[in-house]
C-alpha cells in the first residue's frame, strides 16, 4: 500500500530532534543545507533561462549593479559611475578588491566581454547594445559606454535580478559562444562552486570565497548592498518530491526548502519550529507557450480562438490551492500590481468557459485535428500541474493532444528545437516566471517579437512599440504604450498568460537572515 505524503510528514514529525547525531547538529553551524525547487541542469546562467540557474549564478558570480527588494538598483561591483553632460558616455568604475575564484584580479575587459555575452542572450541587454556605439575598457578599472542616444535605464539593465541577469565572468569564459553552455564555473561572487562534489540530479555544493570583499556601504537587500557570508559551505540537495523535502525540514536534516507545497502549509505551521514566508510578493507569472513555427499555432486565428479554453483560476488552483491569498487571475502580459500592468484585454478570461464555442471557433479558424504535442516537466512542482491543466483544457476544446511528460532538463532542450513534431519538435509548453521577469517590455523576453526565444514569436509592430517605450521618460507615457502592447499581444498571442501564484518558502527557526526577493545565501546565519 503506498504511503501518502501527509503520512510521511507525520512520521517525520514524530522523530525527536535530540535523536539527530551530534555531527549533524555541529555541521548545521557551518553548512547551510538547502533544497532547491529542481536540480541544477545548467551551471551557465547566461545560456539557461531556468530560475535555478539564475539562483546558482548569484552565488558564484557578481553583478555590476545590485537590485533591492523594492526594485531599486545601486552599484555592486562598481564604486560608482560618471555620466557626460550629453548623457552619451557612461564610465563605470570597478571597486577595489575584486578577484576571480582562480585568484586573478577582475579587470574591466573581463566585464566588457561579459556584458557582450549576456547581451547576446538577453532582450534588455540587446536594447542596451543597440543603443551603444562603443563598449570598451578605458583602463583596468573603467568600463566605458559610448552611446548613440541617451539610455537612462543602463543601470537597470545591468543590475536586474530577473532572468537573464548580467553576471560577470573572466574574459576567457565570457568570450565563448553565448549559445553554447559553459561547463567551467569561475566567478567573483561570494561562493565558489565545488564541481567535484556535484551529483547529477541530487547534489550541488558551494564554499565561501575567502577573498570576496563585500561592499562596506548600504545594507543587505536582495542582490544589493553588502553580501556577507556566515556559512563555510552551502549544499543544495535535490529531493524526489517536495513532501520528502518538508519531512527533511521537520527532522532537521535540511535547513531551508525553496518551494513549499501549499497543501502542506497547515502541517508545517503545526510543527512549530519551521517558518513559512513569501519572499517575493510579485509572485510567479505562468504561461502556455505556443510554437509559432509549426501548425496549428503558426495560425494567429487559432491562437486567439484558444483563449476561450483557458480558465486561469483552474491553472492557479492546481498549483496553489483554493486560498485566494496565493493566486491572482486574470492577468495579462505584465505582472499584476506592477506599474506596466493593465486591464486591457482581460475580459476574454472572465466568466465560465464555453468549450462548444471554442471548438467551433477553432474549426472556423482552420484547425483540422492536427496533433498537438504539449511538453510537461514531470519533476517540477509547479509546471507539472500547469501542464496537466493545459492538456485537459486543449482536449476539452477538441484538440488532438499528446501529453509529453519529460524531465525538466529535457524539456528545456527540446523547446529549442524548431523541427516539426514528427521530427521531435513540439507544439506547446508551460512555464512559470517570477513576476520580476514580466515587469516591462524590455525585460519580458517572451513578448519582444524578435523570433529569438522558444516559441519564436516575431512581430515588427511589437518591436516598434518597445522602442517607443524605451524612449519614453514619463511614467504615464510608458503605461500608455504598455496598454497598447498588451492590446497587440491579445491579437498576436505571443503566448497565453494562465495566472499568477505566490509561492511560500519554508525554513527552520535554527536559521535567520533570509532576505526578500529570491533565494540568496548571504546574510543567512544560524540563530
């Protein structure tokens, strides 16, 4: 007879803390034991758009600017910057005491190469480079931008904590192809990656970088301010499911679980020695990605007709349960509650779903029963239920759906294929992004319309509107443009938004100092 997740947790809760070996208790003072939401499939956070790769990136690498939990940017690796009177030259000055993990000094030319590699993969970075006439190292400590036109958002681009963050790497690594993943991990951040301790699918380990010098000004706030490390080591242990991770928290085998199932919150709270908290109130925005290159979703009329089959509340309930405190719907193409969000086009998601009408609309749009392959990461706590609701919704709409349940890493690779489904391609996939990834049209790579990201959405109209947004200095004008962008998105359907949920994290009261934002590992210390 199978053991339920709740039974496992109750059994774990019955084990007294004093039964833990003394060596485990001693280790907890020097090693932070963390459970990531999923295994680290790619150690290159420029190549990968996975959140786990971004979190790994902030441990190992550093950024020129940092971002606070209120989304303000400030110098991080920099001592500051100087801007010319015409705003066409920015000189960024590296602060003293920066070293790579291999002992070499961080130089401006390393940063120039890193910015170029990042910009080749990131939309905001691409906008910055398009506005740049020359990017160079004026000397060992000065990174110089000569611009074609003013770009006041330069610090926001280089300092964003959203995917892809602009991580600095040694020139010899940063000069390599950004469309091929790096396997060597050398940064200048507060932790070194211990590649020889990697166990695929199970474990990743990090050690405090003794030569890292935190900033001496400001206060720790997400990726901004001093990054002060209190543990000698951090070990990431990937568990087979989130329930197993919660049980490990209860027995004291683990200290912190990044993502905690909503249905287990009552059990966790009853334990008494485990805290739960939402680190980022902007939550996780979810999507149904459609492949614009292959039929039937190469037809915009079919993409529009499919909107009627999407019940955002059903998607969010599958992930976050019925408590309205943990979910938001309907949502559009910008994170709700942030300045660029609006109500434009959201009525299509309101009210009960009429699947008979959707079937008729799909047929009228030209759908003729073509097979739809939906990629579903079966080892992802959030994306698996999202995928199951997506498959169910498409089937209710009369579509011929094949459920492709795969490992998360395999899904990431397969989404890059442009082949027809008969040759290993795909039709649709689910995804979840942090709300910070959907803040504006420069950062939300999925609506840029350049045809460069999975789904291959291309739109000249969207590119024009994005350029107008970047040129707008007044908030009201930026918001007006974003309303127009959302209207265009509901016509062209780069992807389908399926709601936003808020995700609690859980940690033992034996640790303190966890910062708001995403999971970062400085400032955390034993109580």
